[in-house]
């Protein structure tokens, strides 16, 4: 598979990585019931097909996703083992799993989180550790980032990054220590980060790993309003504005507009959506989730698929016509 350098971190990653958000199972932002055995098979299948990194987080399933990832990679020979990227900085109540976590990036909390992640994953060192969301407790970003830099010095992680940070925060922490990687959302529906965060990263030689490139399942071949109605009650998407009217109809119309492009190339809608994301200047890789080996096979082909100028013009026209999402339509 094609690889790209993750900024100046020294890590060369495949353009697509395995996302384990859904693997966590039930919690405040879960995707409904999950089968751990199928999750393990999906991870191993992706790695066997050449995917060389896995994205996870302590909050996914309140630690469960990391445990599943740890099981999946445990028996993979060291030479073939994928990079493991995880995130911390969220504090939850284990007695109330449906209660949203607090965003706390105090140095003590971050140290607790990285130690817990190392233990759950069963590894001695992470390849990338990130602050999941900006702090909401009053901790200065400089203090949080200073502790992250110490994790690198102590050998707990090879690289450090942040997720969901705006440019103002990025500017502040870059003065403390170089930002190895940023992780913003980016898809044909959520295009905002292409306006500021991704260009900032490119200018500062930071890697960019985007999440939700298929808009949490909207930009896939099987998506429909009926599928939304059939989602489990504890699936967070049933509460998301993108999955209810009036946005649902706009988003579905955009998905439908991608079908002719996919058919023209003998590809999937997912591949078209991913190709648009990966065409963006500065984007290093995209996180793509799967719950089974079959779902992995559904997006692996996107690793080598590229849009033509005509495809891009059609997509831009469809975004304008449907009014779906927000942000610049040309990466």
C-alpha cells in the first residue's frame, strides 16, 4: 500500500489506517453492540492486507477498544506489527458509562491515561499519543503539551499529537515543542478543517490523520434513511444532526450523487469519498473503521483509487446542489 511520512516524526504510514471507535461497544458515544471476535478478525485482516497503523483511544468503550486492539496485535510477529496510535485527556465515570466524559488535560491526568493505555494495549511504547480534545478544566495548553513532550523523552511514545485542536491552540503548543501530528475530522460533509487546520499542519510539517472520512457511514454504498431508523438505540449517530432532518436528506442526496462516479470506475462510494479526502494537500492518512473483515475489504481498494478532474468537478457541483455539509469543497 502507498505510504506517506507522518510529518517529521519518522513514521511512514499507509494512507488508510484501521479505526477502532466502534470496537469499544457500549458507552456514551458507542455504535451499538459489537462482537469482539469479529473486531479482532477485522484488525488482523486489515494488517494482513498491508494496513500498518491502528487508531484507538482510551475513551472508546471506556478502555475496551484498547483491550481488543491489544488482543488483536498480541500474536502478530514484531516485524509485522502495526503502529499503534491512541489518545488520552478524557476522564469518565466507570459507574455511569453513558455519561459523557470530561475533557481534562492536566499533566497528572495525561500521565495516568498513557500508563493505562500502555497496560491495556500490552505494549511498552506507543507510536503516537494524542490529546483527544481541548481541555475544558482551565489547564493551559502549554502545561499539557510540556507533559506530552516528557512522554517522548521518557520513551513512552515515539511521537505526540493533538486531535480537534484549532489553529490558535496549535500555534501556542508549537512554541513549546513541535507538533508531530494533528487529527481533525474531514469528509465531504464536514469540510471545515480543510480551511485552516490542514493548511496549518502542512505549513509546519506536521502530519495529518483525518477521522470520519466517510461521515460516520453516510458516504457508503449501503447508507439509507431506513438504515438510520434500524440503528440500535445506543448508537450515538441517532442523536447526531447529520443523521436527522433536515441534514439527513441533504447528506443522502450527496451520497446518491457519488454513485455514478463510483460505477464509472468500478469502485465503491466509500472509495470515492476517501479519494476526495486523500487528495487534499497536507493529508497524510485517513482513519477508516470496520467491524468485520468484509467491511475492511469494502474500503481497501480506496488506497489506490484517484479521482479525475471530471470527477472532482462533478463532486463540487453535487455539494453545491445538495447543500450538504460545510467548508471548502476543493481540498
